[in-house]
C-alpha cells in the first residue's frame, strides 16, 4: 500500500500566530520530527504546491478570498477575529494547504497513491462559505471533496471529522448538498457551539454525533458505530476525506475528551473499510487541530501508520 505524505518545508511554518497561541508553527515541527523516523521511510513524499485562487473558489466566493489576500500584512500580525490572525506568510500557507489537498486528490484518484495525509497548517474546518474563523482561513477538506467532484467527475463524496471541535464551516458548505455527506464527532458544548444531533442539513446528509466532556474511547467508538458508519455505508461515498484533528486526545489543552492514539488508529481503519467498499480505497486526510505536541505527534503517527498498513 502506498501512502502519500504532503508537506512543505516553509509555507506552514511561515504562518505566524501571536505568542502563546495554540495553533503555532511548532505543531508542524513536531510532526516533521516524527515522520522522519525510520518506520515512516516507506512514505511517498511530495511538496504542497500553490493553486489558482479559482480552486479555492470551489467553496468560497472570490471576494472572501480576495479580502483575506488584501488583509494579509507586509509586517507583523493582524487579527481576523479573536482567534484567527494573518501574518505575511499566512495567505500562501492557506493556499498551499489547499494545494496539498488538491494534489492528494489527484494522486489518489490517479492511482499513484492509495491514500494520503496532508500535513499542513492552518487548519480549515471552521471556515464557512464566506467567513474565516477558529484558526482557519480556507476549508481545505471541503475544497478537496468538491475538487474531486469538479475535476475528476466523482459523484458522492464524504468528509468525516473527528476533531474535538465541530466543523461548522464544512457543515455550512455542504448543508444543502445531496452529493456531499459531512459526519462529525466532537465535544459539546464547546466552540463553536454548533453540531447538535438535530442539525441534519436540507438533504439529510449532515450527521452529528456529539460527545460530552470526559468521554473516552468507548463512547467515541460507540458514536462511530451507531451513528456515523451506518450512514456512510448507506451513502457509499466515492471518496473519503478525513478532517483529522487530534485535539480529542486526553493531553490536549483546549478540550476535555479522553481519546488516546489507538482510538484514532481504530477510526482510521474503520473509514478505510468504508472506502474499500465504495471508493476503491480512496482516502485523503488533512490535518486539522491538535495542540499538545506530544499528543499530536503520537496520534498523527498512529493515524498515518493505519493509512500505511490498513
């Protein structure tokens, strides 16, 4: 099995955030260190390219994209909202994160890799159609799914999100779309305040499985088994996109779930089984959250190991 790792030596590091901000360049440095270990030597590795802004416009209006480009400072850091900021390298980092996801789709659909992990920042799943928020600039996972439909003619696509925070942005983008399913486990109540079970979308393609503070692997797996996996099997996606946030790990400072590395490995394998049945095994995973460096590194390592070995 060929697993593709997509990174960029500089772009993700050049997106700077204020001192003390949890979404910081050290996240990528920690992951670069773990993926340099001998056990990950078999990974196919490619650099995240830039993409035309029209690709980002598959999910976001051009005036939103242009407003972020214009707001990007030449020096220092400016705030987009209370949690989200722009530095001189931020716009390119966001564009290359999208570029990495698009490259992953091309490689996986083109059968040059079985699956892929896009190890880039900033994350994306909080970005709504016209609003950057929650550390996120562009909705990388949603764009990857839409790109697979638009450029490769795939019909049904699914984004499965196990970040501890609900992906309000992905839900917003796919809310009225019968061809795109969004499934999420997340802690609730917690930022951003969305993700109730009752939020099902206009075409019943939104599946939320909220968890409570203190829940661990048993409740997480139960949510997958009872709510998410049956719906995915019925939907039969032709591409599985994973919003791979690792902040549900017990060490993470921003939330209160108690997952460990083996839980992420289990979820990854379960989603690969879905992909094997309906999507010719096609899985594209993109990094979302995860703010304790040890928890992030261990969890991402378990996730990518599952992608490599099934």
